[in-house]
C-alpha cells in the first residue's frame, strides 16, 4: 500500500476514520492523504456573495485539514487536499 486516502469532516466518525487510517499508515509506511470535500454549488454561489463564498468554503476546509493533521502522530508523510465537488462521494472519487 503506498497511499491511504481518508475523507475528513467535523464528526466523531471522521476522527475514528483518521485514527484507523493513521494506524494503517504507520504500520505499512504508506502516505496518509487527508481530504475534505467542500460544497461546490453554482446556484448557492450565484445567490450569495459570489467568489467570496467559494474562498470561505475552501479556507474552512483547509483549516479543518490543518487541525486534523496536527492530531496525526507517527506517520511519515501526511498530505492534505481540499476538494470542491457537488458531493463528498464524487469529490473522493475524482481525487
């Protein structure tokens, strides 16, 4: 295994997923990739403040990834990726 991708959000289930992925990465030497998929909804952007909403969503995703990455210990390589998509499943699949 060379790469473990784990979707993260602000939930206990997400913390459990990250803990398991980190354990697997530590024992396999795989790179751990933390991914947060944030909404990419053209309609919401159109009816809000435009690009500022997209930037805020991206910045929030990056901040979440930073917080989660701080809690990961003993893993050689931890990458972070914020992905804009219409659904979490689609964003993870595209990545």
